[in-house]
C-alpha cells in the first residue's frame, strides 16, 4: 500500500505543477459541485420542482451511496495526500480519504439525474462533471488518484444497480404493506447506526427522508413539474427556510458534542430534516397552494 500511496503523492505533485491562484479558485469551485452543500440544495430542488418520483429515487440512492462511502472511509482508514506531505494541501478535510466521496457522489448524482435533461446534455453532464470533480480533488491535494478511481468504481456499480434493478424494486415495494415498508426503513437505519455509531447523521436523514417518501403519495401527491417559475421559487424559499430552521435551530437546542445523548439527538435532528424535505415541505406547499395535487 505504501508504494501505491507514494506513486499517488508523486502524481499529485506533478498535477500541481500547473497550479496558479486563478486555477486553484476554479478547482475549488468545481470541487464544490461534489460537496454536501451542493446536494443539500440540488436534491430537494429536483424533488420539489421538477420530478417527484425521480427525486425520491435519486435521493434514496444517493443517501445510500453516501452512507456506504462514509462506512468504507472509516473501515479502511486511509490517509489523504496532504496528511503525508502538508505542502500539497490546498484544502482541508477531516475524514479519511479512500474512497473519494466527491468522485462517487458526482457519478451517482449526475448519472441518475441525466434523464432530467435532454439526452445529450444529460450524458455530457454525467461524464464531464465526475471527471472534472475527480481531477479537482487530486489537484487540491485532498485525494490520491486511487481514492478517485475507487470512488468512480463504486459510483458506477451503484448506478448500474439502480438502472438494472431500480424499476423492479419499485414495483415490488409497491405491493408491500405500508407498515412493513416503514419497519424496513427503520431496520435499515438501525443497521446504519450500528455500522457508524460515531456519526448518526446519515442514518437519520435516510430514515426521515425515506419514511416521508412512503407517506407523501398518500397524503400530499403533488405535481412537482406543475406551476410557473414564481410558484417554484416560492416553494424553494419556504422549503429551504424550513430546512435551515430545523438544521440550525435544533443544533442550538439539542445537546452538543460531548453529551451522552449527542448521537441520539443528532439522529433525531437529521431525521426531522429528511422528513421536512420529503413530507413536511410538500404539505406546507399544498396548504399555501404552491403546488397542484394529483
């Protein structure tokens, strides 16, 4: 492994030969397209304003991908390039490096979101953006090339599984009793907690979002694509304001790090955030007449 890391560090140094202040700013901008904050905005936007069904499926697949990435990082415990040579560090990350979450996430997100665009635009985005984001992570010295390659490989496998089996899984689940589906989601979240006990955020948002998706068709079957630009902008303003209130407000009210109850309340906070995006916000949209119902 040391030989692979040394090779990767050498390649990072070679890439950084082209470094300049302008290019570094540009690479940080490209890297943002694979960040948590980008997805926190993009996933609700698709679900609320473009395609409810595809937004639900994309969110569930992406959250599972993110959890898998987190678990593998902690299990493998591999360093980042600038941990071995601080001179190559142009950005800072606190988690382990392998596999690259940015590389994996961009491939899963843009590959699954491609059908939302006209054919060639969707294909171009699904190819160009993962490549650009992966390169930016090597350029910034936060990932070895192997981290990026493994991230792309995992993202590709998840994307292939979604395209190959996603429709059949959806049809099979449609015949399952609602209570059983909620119980299944709860068991999956419990399993996530068992594997990543130090960070319950991913399991929390997965549980909240998935549970909300199970109820939204029955309680608020809204038409995401319907409505003019003005109504969609208002949906986003209301939806993101509510999300910020839950995320920031409960962070202040709930026990902080160091508390014995921190993990539990972190799960609850992220669970409520997921439930707000999937069910709470659409319910408010319906009450404010910002969406049309089926």
